[in-house]
């Protein structure tokens, strides 16, 4: 494929991420993950922050994990400072999937105790996945303060 052809495919895939139909967005995320490239990362992260459909968000996360961490980590870390809960939650979810412990310092007690339950749960999962050896007791100390949070019953 020529460079112009590649550019056309990139533009087409990025445009499809904005389509009103969730199956189109899902296919676009799958296509991007199958052929990762640096031009996709920022748009994938942005779309994670606003995507209403769970399955599309999950595919966006998968697509991001297919890109080098050196490209995704800075964008995901920026999202952790967002005012919007979905942005923080999705960034944490994606960080937990990358498994890259460079993200550990960004998993702060503020995120672990976030006022938004979904953000806090995502932070807990990310922390457990990324905690370096020897930091487990400190993490457990914070997590124990969150026991019973949420009020939901689980069977």
C-alpha cells in the first residue's frame, strides 16, 4: 500500500471511531488494533473518554494495548488528571491491561479513594496489577480503608 493509501486508511479509521453506530466504532477499533500506528493513540485515548458503549470501550482498550507503551503511557497518564470520571476510569483500566509498572507512581491514594466509585474500582484493579514487589503492604493499607464501599450486594 502506498503512503497516500495508508493515510486514507488512517483517516477512514479515525472517522469511523466517531460514527453514530456502535458496530461501526467497534469495527474501527478492531481494525486499528490489528494495524497499530502512532497516529491512532491520541484519538483512541480521547474516544475512550467519551465512548458510551461498554464493548466499544473494551475494544478501544485492546487497541491501545496493541501499541507500544512508550506511545500510550504518556497519553494515559494525562487522562488520570482529568475532571471527568470516565476519562480517569478508562485510563486506569487501560493501564491495568498494559501491565507496565512505570505507571505505578501515578496510581495515587487520591485515585484509590476517588469520590467516583467506578474510578476507585478501576484504580484498585490497576494498583493490584501494577504494584511493585515490596509495595503490597502500603497498598493493602489504603485498600482496607475502602472495604464496604459502594453499598452493593454481591452473591
